[in-house]
């Protein structure tokens, strides 16, 4: 198992889950400050250019909530992160959605060093407005391997 990650809350979330499960895994650091997440090899794994990404037995999973669910489904025989009791299981999934859809974005974007004090403005985005551009990129891209990427390296001809 290989975790592509960085020292951020979303990255640590998966490290914590793997440690809780007692799983051995390799770590591949993705240097976000150097924009390694925008390199073609990374985009081939996650077109949304974000850590964490987990590779397990040839399967690549991205989005931290999906990774947690995958680990719960496949590597959690004791139900440590995904309980076996149906009601508790649903509650765990509910909180995973809440975390990734609510807490994560709302706290993460204002704090992101990619942005400024204005949470929707990213200086490195060509148009200046990062998150609307990401939304357009994700919804307009038919497959994960087709450009335009939601965000491009500065000066690169993508888009
Ligand atoms: N919804 C995503 C968010 C992941 C995320 O925001 N990752 C950040 C670091 S914490 C990242 O890789 N940012 C790089 C970029 O957007 O280019 C998840 O839960 O996995």
C-alpha cells in the first residue's frame, strides 16, 4: 500500500487511519509548495490535483472520505474505523461526509496558504479565482485523463 501525502490535515487523516488499523504502508511525499500535485504523473492518479491518494494492489483511490471508506471496507476486520453494526456504520459514514463536505472546506480554504485572507482568491491561479475555476474544471472534464485540468501550473499550456 502506498500513500501519496503531505503534512496537512487531509494527509494526516489517512495516516492516522492506517496507523489505527495497524497497516504497513509506504509514504510518497508530495511537495505541494513545489506544485508536484500538478505534475502529469500525479494528475494521472488524481485529476483533482490533491493529496491524499492511496494506491493499494493496483487500485488508486483519491478523496480522503473515499479512502477512509475503502480502508473500512477492505482493511478493517474489527470495525475500528467503520463499525459493522449497520446503524453505527451509517453514522460513521455520515460523519465522514460531514467532515469532507463541511468542516474540511470551510476551515481549510480560509487557512490555505494557496489563498489569501480572501478564501476564494488564489494568487497563482491565472484568472485569480481558484475555486470557481476548479468547479468548472471538474464538471466540464469528461474523463479523468482529459484536459482541461481544474488548475494548471503557472505558464503551462493546459486549459
Ligand atoms: N476533498 C479533498 C481535499 C484534499 C485537499 O484539499 N488536499 C490539499 C492539501 S490538504 C491539496 O492537496 N491541495 C493541493 C492543490 O489543491 O493543488 C479530500 O478530502 O481529499
